[in-house]
C-alpha cells in the first residue's frame, strides 16, 4: 500500500489534502484514482487509512477511514553526527540511515571536510530524501536532518546519550566490547568522519567531551559504509533489527 506523510496543514476533520510533489506522484506516476485506499501518516507516530475522493496533479483529497494500529520505530534514539563527505555520498547516507532507524542526522564540518558552502537547497534535498525513505520503509516518524555545523559547535551542545566516536586509529576499544558491557543504553550519539576520518586533535577534543573512541576492526571502511554498519549493529544488539 502506498504511504504518504501529510503535513499539519493537510488535515481538516476527517479529510486529508496533499499537493505539490505528492499530488503529482499520486496522479501521474502511481495513477491512483478516486476510490483508491492509501496509508497516511501525521509525522507524530500515527497512521491512518484514507480513501481518495479527488485526484489531480495539483491537489489530492481523501477521507480518513480509520486508524491503523502499527508501530515500526526502534526503541533506540540514535543521533548521527556525520562529517560531510564529497559529492552525493551524503544522499546515500541519509537514505540508508533512515531505513536503519536513525532519529537525528547532523551534517558536520571538520578539519578534513572540503567546503562549508552547504546551502538550503542541499539541506532541503536531504530532508526530502529522509521523508521519502521513511515512507518507503514503513517508518512512522521522519528523522530530523539539521543544518550543517562545525564539529566544535556540535561537541559544545548538551548531549543526551552515550557518545561514540568511530576512528580508524583506535587500537584498544572495539564496538563489540562496548556492546558486551552490562549497560543497556537506549540513547547514542555517533560521530563518523568523512574521507580521511577525524584528526587526532578532533578525537582528543571529543574525548574531552565524554565520547569514547571506538574501532570497528582492522579494515578501513569507506565513510558512506561506516554509519550503516554502526546503525545495523546497534539495532541488532539493542534495537529491533533481526
């Protein structure tokens, strides 16, 4: 069944309204017609079935049939602080991290990132990718994708959750050791570097803010692989994967 997040202004009594790209997708791509039933989500964790009544490329209107009792969100709260990689790799990271249940994505500038000129257009693109990925994979909540900021400013924020920085230079502490501890953390803040990883100075700075420096093993993974491996392992060990 096709799923759509409906913005706050798209709810009116038992009626829902979609416009823009969603209306064009329903009309021109999916070719749904009045009478078709879709799943609509309010972005706060509630899902409903709705029957379409009006369909055009500019406006779609439907009537709520009832609430759908389902919960697909992880028990973990996962913040991903991802140093910005080159090219379109961040698109891939946002998409797959959303599928793996991330709660919050914060793009970061660091010593080894290239270019700080991330405009509203790219941020809007990442937010759209997160929304579409959440619809596709059956999530009830869209992870937030925040405006890029420096690693220094991110570390200065008040942190809720256990902080883990993943660094290829770490030789003493591995993720399997962290997961083998008796602690049952449900909030994690994860720091992942771009190409070239974090500098030793950045690692020391994060440690000074209470982060653990953690290794994933002897092989060096691409930056677009690291976050996905971490999220999958955490969801398997502590969350709802597998």
